[in-house]
């Protein structure tokens, strides 16, 4: 990829302050100036390839996925805090464990979890104070964390341990971001013992999880939750996962499953607060539901417009806004050689707002996701990734989010004075603050 337009280290240095705050406008300017693929120099002989090309994204994630691995950003930097589970591993190790974790997320299995999920959502939504302005982001953070915790352990008496675990995962994410964005201080983070302090926190988290897992095994109770599925999973030689692996997979479900969902919910609820017409349509859809029915799946299947609002929310604000890969062998794309070790950063955020593919790309228009139009977007829409490493929890997340939006809009008319929500692109794309007034209906 020698011929690609290249952003020099000087240009990066010149823009360092705004890149640190929010690199997305810098990416956008370069895509507009140089086209769908460009390089950013990060060292004498090192560069990152940035792309929003739908063809290259499909090539890397699907057509030639075997030639690409997750980059060290996830397999080393993130893994040091959350361990080596399916999110942070590659190759045979990933394949083996993905085969063991995936069945827990099959649609049929999720049916058994819907009641736990729905009860948790109702409890969390009841904590919203009516007729008051509140920042919805921390509320959705707690909700999403509790949904994963209850779906894993189906226990209500471990609240204190779960709050501790939530604080640990959030503190470690903050540390990781500092390491990535302020890599020039990495020596200091190490020397001052800050990194070690956070690694110790991770171990505390593992200790809490181990205690809960041990209690489950000792109790000999057969439950129908995610932990039960992971405990039953077997390698080909019929042995179970070693405890350390099991703990890492659980830790990863917390990390991958709670923040992304909280972000998507917060952005979508903000968009609904701004677009009263769309909110009214969600309310009418929810009002038509048979609330006496115990069939939660049937209710979800009737909430089509609500689902479209979430899909549109994730188009405008994809929680996984950049997907990274590294070439593990030489490859070729449209006549260009992609040498081994090339790091590729695929901007889902840019692709989702690309004017060549989306009409009025910055406008919130859930209608574009109605069933007749939907297949047109497959090539340009990747909220859950694509190919064999596509999100394992995508159905889980959609059910959870549809139920949450429905429960909130059923009770409250959401309003906001904010014109634009300020984005905070960290490991995932977060909002800074989302003040919403919850007017009781
Ligand atoms: C709105 C919510 C969510 C979004 C937007 C999202 C997005 C994604 C994306 C884009 C990937 C692929 C990353 C890549 O290819 O590099 C991914 C992977 C993953 N997600 Fe999600 N996710 C969400 C919710 C969840 C939930 C609820 C869980 C579990 C409870 C989960 C567990 C995982 C795991 C374990 C992986 C790694 C899969 C693998 O590499 O085999 N996610 N997610």
C-alpha cells in the first residue's frame, strides 16, 4: 500500500490536542481530502491504514478474514486487564472458545433469559425519578450491567460484589484509555505503579467472580442462565473450561456487553427526546401491546418501529465505531499489496454517515430501516461487525434494548434541551452527558 495518501507524523502532532479530545473530525477531514483509504504515519517505518471503503471492510472482515487477526490493541493492551477470552484472542484459541460460548447466545437459549432480562429492566427503569432532568448515561450503564449480571448468575443477593465489579471494569477502562491516548506517559504509568494497581484490581474482580462460580458449583442447583451454559460447555475431549478461562470469558461478557449497550441506549433515547414524532410512534406501538401477555418474545416481535429507532441510533452513533485488524500474511486488495503486519482501522462511524450510501446521512430517520429498505444497507452497516467474529451477543443486545426503550417510553415522555449530544470516543463511542427530562405520562 505504498501509493496510498499518507498523513505525516507532523500533521498528527500539529493536531494532537483535538485528536486527544475527539479524533473523529480529523478522520473525517482526511477521508474527504484523500479518499476512502489513507495511511497515518506513527513511526519511522510504521503506519496505520484507515478505511471507510465498504469493499475493503468486507474483504477484511468476511472474504479474507483468515488473513487478518485482531490487533494487539485488543489482544495485548485490553487483554492485560480483562484476560484472554473470545473478544481478545485469535486463531485456534479463539475458534475453540467461540464454539463453546456461542450456544449460550442462540435465540432458543435466550428465550429462557427473557424473563430475567425483563424483570431487571423494569427494576432499573423504576429508579428513574419522574419529572426531573437526569443524565441518562449512568442510568443506562447500571441497567446494562445489571442485565448482564443477572443473565449470567440469576442471583439478587450479590449486589455488593456486582457494584464492586462494575467499579473495577470502569476504572480499568479509564486506565487503558490513558495508556492509549497518552502513550508518551506510558513509562510514568508503569514507574508510578499505576498500571500494577489496575492489574491488581482486575485480580480482585476475578476473585469475586471465582467466589460466585464456586458457590454455584457447590450448590449443585441446575439453573438456566449464561453461567450454567458456560459450565456445561466442553472441549472436544469432553473436558470443561479451566477456571481461569471461564473467569476470563465471564469478565469479557461484562466488558463487551454492558458499555456498548449502555451507549446505544443513551444515544437512541436522546434521539427520541429530540424527535417527538418518532417518540410518539414508539409510544403508540408500545400502547398496542398486550401487556397481560407473558410471552415476551411475542411482544418484542411487535416492536418493529422501536427496533428501527435503535438500528438508526446505532447507525448515527455506532458503539464499536472503529474495528481493528492486523494482516498476518501478505494480501492483495484491488491490485494493492497489503503487507503482513499492516494494521487496518475500519471506521464504522464514517461508513454509517457516508453520503454516497445514505440519503441525508446526518438525519435521524428510523423509517430507512423498515423491512423493504433494509437489505439495501447490508454492505454499509456494521453495528455488530461482520464475518466469523461478529458480535456473539447481538440478539441479546437487541432484545434488551427494545425492551428498555419500550419500558421507558411507555412510562415517560422524554424531552431534552440539548441540540447535539457531545460524543466521547474512547474504547467505545460514548456520550459525554445526556440530560433528559422524564415527564410522567
Ligand atoms: C449494542 C450493543 C453491542 C454492540 C454495538 C456490540 C458490537 C460488537 C462488535 C462490533 C463486535 C465485533 C468486534 C470486531 O470484529 O472486532 C463485538 C464482538 C463481541 N461482542 Fe458485542 N456488541 C454489543 C453487545 C454485546 C453483548 C450484550 C454481549 C454479551 C453479553 C457482547 C459480547 C461480545 C463478544 C464476546 C464479542 C467478541 C466476539 C468474537 O470475537 O468472537 N456484545 N460486539
